[in-house]
C-alpha cells in the first residue's frame, strides 16, 4: 500500500545497552562501558516500517526507562490506529500526553518520518522543507580522562579528514584543561577547536576560567555553568570576545525565546533529543537565526539511527551552519546497530537521499544488545 491514509497497526519498543570503546567525561557526568538507547518501530497496514531512536542520558535529558514507558504506555494509545499521514496531530498529542520525555517524542517523530518516507519512497528531509546541503562538517568530541588515548583518537580522525574537534572541559581541574588546549594548539594546528563545559563550572570560578580558555580563541565556548544560571551566562557572554553557546539552557522553542530575550548566548546547540521532535528542533534553529544567533547540530550518546534523524534536520535547516557532532557511530560505539555503515567521508557526514531516514537497524544486533524488547 502506498497510501498515507493507511493506519498504523503496531508500535514496538526495545531497550538496548551498546558497548563503547572508551570512557568519556563531561562536566555533569561520565559515560563508560555502555550507553543505553530505546528503539521504536512503527508498522503500517501495508507492512511498511519506520524506526526511531531515543538517546537519553539520565543527568541531562532523562532515563531510558522513562523513554520506554513514555512510548510503550503513554504514547501508544495515540499512535496505534492513527493514520500515517497524521504526523502533526500525533506529535501534538505526544507533546502533552506525558511531561518531559523529549527523547521518546523525538524517537516517535523520527519513526513517523521514516514510515512516511518508506511508503512514499522519499527521504525524510523532503518532508522537513527540502535539502539545502549534501554534506555536513563533522566534529568529534575529545573527552577521555586519559589524554594519551585522546591523542591517538585525534591522530586517527585527522587522517580521516576531520577538522573540527570539541574539547570537553570542567570535569577535572583547570590546569588539565589548559594543558590539553596548549597541546592541541602545538601538535594539532589543523583542527578548529570548540570548548564545552557541559555545566561543569561553579559560579564562583566561572569568570576566571572561561576568560583563560577564551584566550586560546576557540570557535566557541559552550555552557560553562548550570542550565538555570541565565543571568550568569549573560554576564559571561559580555566579558569574553569569543562566542558563548547554550546547550542545556535551551531545550525547545520556549527556552530559545527566553535565551534570546535575556541575551545569554551567541548561538545554540540543536538536538532533537532535547527539542522533542525534528520540527521543534527546526523551530529552535529558526528562532535563533531570527535573533542573529548561530546554531550547530548536537547529539546525545547515539547510534547511527539517531544520527540519521539529526542529519535530515540539518540537511533541511539552513540556520544550522556550524556542522554536527554525529561521531559516536564511527568513533565511540564498539559496534553500531545499522545494517549499513553511517556514512562519513573526508570528515563530513553524507546526507542520504534514500527513502525515510536512509538506514535501518540490524535485527541481529538488536537481539544481541537488547535488555528488553517486545513480547514474542
């Protein structure tokens, strides 16, 4: 069946734990051994399937258990039996059916777009405004407390053509951050460097440490203090001569309106897992651009499936100009779950033009890494 008026007949969910190849420290927490994701699969009357991924982090957006319950218990009644074409109505109901759970809502929206694309034969970006770019510069985060291991990673990605890195700071002492900035400037001059504190600085130390880091002239400094410290973000922005970006302070359009009004940032990290849908992520980017602010495509701890969803919004959103961080599938996971490799060429993510999201999970890998899944 090619008709978008056909109904959605099934919603299946899985909770997976994916092994990772290193430890990664951020200002608000650590990820090591595994990262946990939730997958959702929608099936239509004609047998087409659409996939989406929720990529939560308990200290940032929420827990995988919350995403699983949001999809399996609270959103299911509003999805099964609805028409495939009812994406806007389904997502409007999802927004108010359960509070928060933005990752689950993003997964549902991605699955709906994937399903629509599978039925129509069109890529997801066609339903998000159309493609405005074919490739997206890739940024890789440098976050291992073992800096020697990160040096090896930087040598690898340099050979692969990557030219953007983001140094995660604020999880150890200031001297460690300065040492790494000095070493990168000396040994890796090819890289454009961004800095991200992930809320890691206490208010009393933020001004001095951010000023020191700003002297290295990074592309930007991201979220040095806690998300709710809007006034302090505005003061820090005023005192440095490099752009200050917001991440945890801005989830959806509502936060973006306040951030622009109070002048807390020069740009924003756009993440579908924060925004709650691909369209809401686009709204955040459009609002930022309307206020003269920049945007880049951020991510959580994701597999290639979530990377694909993020790739489609950046492909269709002119306001997201600073590249993307979709590196986990290639450089962090021990094994990605996609049937085919998430495509990165010469340091750039390649935007797919195949139906839907442009990639599907391997059922064998789902079975291999599943903690829970649908009843047989």
